[in-house]
C-alpha cells in the first residue's frame, strides 16, 4: 500500500470512528461507508443491503444511483450475488460476470447494462447472525487482491458496529428495532431525494448531495432533515438555495 492510499484509508476510518462516538445518523454513516469503499478499493461503486426482522433484504445505502438500481433489481428478481452472499453467509467473488450467465442470467444482463463486469459481495454479520451484505461493483474484469479484501471486510465490520453496538448485541428485539429504523429512515431519505430532484431539476445523485450538504452544514441528522422535507416542515427551496450558495450546484 503506497503512502497516499494508506493516508486515505486512515482518514476514512478516522472519519467513521468519529461519527460513531456521538449520537450518529445510521443512514448517513452507511452512505459514508459505501462511498469510502468505492473510493478506497479497486471498484467503481458499492451498495449495502440490510435484512429486516423477517429476513427480507432492503437497500440501505449506495455510492451511486446506478448501483442503487442494480441492488434493487437483485431484490425484485430474487437473484444475484448479494442475495447468495446473505443466504449462505459467505463472501461471493465474481471476477467475470460473463462466466456466471447460467447462475444469474437476469442479474448478469442488468449488471452489464449498468456498465459492471465484476462483483464482490461480503456478508455483514453480528456473531452468527447475518445482518446484510456489502456489494462491490467493478467496471473491469478481475478479483480484489488480499489486501483489498481485508480492507473491505474491515469496512463491513464498521457497518455492523454502526447498526448494533455492544450494549444491544445480546438483545435481539433491540437489534431488529435498529435494523428496522435504518430501513425506514432510508425510505424517507429516498422520498426527500425525489422532492429535491424535482424542485431543483437535478439528477438523483445531485439531489442526495444537496440534501446531505444541508444536513451536515446545519449539524442535523440526514434522516431528520429528509423527514422535514417530506412532511413539508422544511422548504425544499431553502435546501436547494443553500447548496447553490455553497456552489455545490449551479
């Protein structure tokens, strides 16, 4: 690992650990984690799926809109490496999606259409319970090396800590409540993204950046700001104008 990359890895874990000290926003934390994964690893995008109390997977975070669509496609079609990873509780490494056409015909076609050629899926677990999966999507054929896989696994561990802390580790009901809260908050964030995108004539990725920038600059939780926008307690124009004043959008 060269000095620049080592510095980036250290900075990423420092950022994430600082977030965990206080009353953190789990949705924002997981988005940060997928963004760090995409930047630090030899992949182009990352997505994180979480299971609810019934064991059904839902999208919790993604580093890009196209990954979000592909993760949702897996869930809708009940087919793909992330689902197999969750059900088996083991990493799934696919260096070339063309070689898995028979295994996941619909997913492989959708992944290629999105510009991806390889995928790695790692289980996120609490002891013997699999909480979800982290999917890493690459635009080139090839497998991650051992160092990158170790880093990816470390990021997965951070995701687990972000959702379930030590005090709740033995309380299954509380674990389920935290997982459900994360999933419900994500739905509200998606709704707010749609409002911002429509009001500002923005792409969804840009709308999310606007939403997150407002929350961070005002010391607010992303999920709280999103809920206020959805319930019309916070004007979308105020959020969009803030982004424009910060030169985040034109």
